[in-house]
C-alpha cells in the first residue's frame, strides 16, 4: 500500500526538525529541549556555555549529518537506477575507495603527500578521480552500459582499497586509529565553513536529480524503451552519474565512509511510495536526513562517553534490513 505523498513529506519534515532539536540538546553536556529551542530561536538571557555548545559544536554536527544522509540517499536512488541493480550503492562506483586513498594519504604522510591539500580536499579529489576513471572504463564503444559500469566500479574499488591498505601499513598506531575512524564515518569534527559548500552541492544536485525523475523512470525500463520514448540515454546517464558522484564525493570528503545509507533508504522509500522517481528522490533525501541525524545521536549516546563511528551503526541497522528484504521477496516469489 502506497502512503500519500504530501502528508508523508510533512510528517518527515516535522520529524527531521524534532530530531535535530533533540540531537542538538543531547551529548556529553545535556541541554533541555526548551533551552535548546530558546537558544536556537535567538532568545535573550541564555546560558553562555550552553549557547557556545549549541552554536559552535552541536548545530554544525547535526546539520552535517542531515546533509550527508540526504546526499547519500539521493545518490543511492540514482545509482540503483543507472546500474539496474537494487544492491548498488554509492560505493559501487569506487568513489568511497578513491576518497579513502586521498584522506589516508594525508593522515599518514602529511599534507605534502597530497600537494598541500587537507584531509577533506584530498578525499574529494580522490573521489572525483575514481569517478572519472570508472566512467571512462564503464564505456563500451562510446556508450556507458550499466553492467560495464558496475564491473569497472568494483575493479577500481578493489585496486584503490589495496592502495589504501598499503598506505596504512606505513601508519603509526595513532594515525591508524584516525584512519579507521575516518573510514567508518563521523560528523564529530563538523565546522561551519564546511557546511556552505556541501549544502550548495546537495541542494543543486538534489534538484537536478529530482527534475530528472521522469528520465530515471524511462531508464529503468531498458535502453531500447527509453530511446523509443525520445530520451537521449547517454546524455541522461552521464548527467545523472556526474551528479551522484559529486554528491557522494562531497559527503565522504567531510563525513568519511558512511555505508548502507544509500543502499537501504531508497528501498524503504520504494516500499512505501512506489517506484516513481519523481517521488522517490525527494522523499529518500528527506528520509536519509532524518535517519542519519538519529544514527549520529545514537553514536554518541549508546556507549557514552565513548563515541562510535557512524558506519558501525548503519551496518548494524542495514544488514538485518536486507536479510528481512530477502526473506520478504522469497515469500512473495513462493506464493
């Protein structure tokens, strides 16, 4: 049964706002929800320490979690459609592996090893380099084919993973800890100056992908059917691949290798709203934002005062979901 779109979007937006306020108030120093709301709305007479905690540390972190969740979920929708594979996710292009090479290079060998780039910049350059390489290898006679794209992504991903592993062998124990935490994903170090570029990218790419929803619907019917409908298949694939790669690269550059969001959220949304990508893309972005804000909240409360990388919790939730999905599909098939 499909849920009504407009009421569901309103509920999700309200859930996101509520989750963000709660997440901003909870941490090593808890701030009551009423005080959190008072500070966020610019109320006078707020505790200066609480004000500093919220505006300098909590709010950037929660906003980055929401942006990362939205970007990864929207990219996951596109990649599953382009690859024609429900198990495709942002890691299928090797983008995550490319980002890991750049980040690990800087963490272990210093900024000089990456031409003076910082961790985030090196990760973004590595991600885009991997995406371009996969795009080139994914073409056959000038045409980008889904099967070849997936195979190229897997191959490039494994090669870059080997490079990352070799670099890690040169790391000290302290550097290795930082590498592992980055590769599993975290928004703990969010800064205000990071939010502007990633917010602009998520907004622009999200709007572009949403406007391409009808084209995505045509692409999943097959190349011949899409061509018969008047769609320039190659141009559509290239544009969508570029947008999703930018989304994934930007998110991974600032939040590390967060898995399962782009794999799980699109499936949940399609189960609730059907397969029309004009609905699936924006709802997935909103649902992904809510999901990652809540996961980040759990990451700093479930084992307080320790903090868990986001990738551990997204895997804990994502793997059982897919086991349930496999069982559900088997039951449908059997009946």
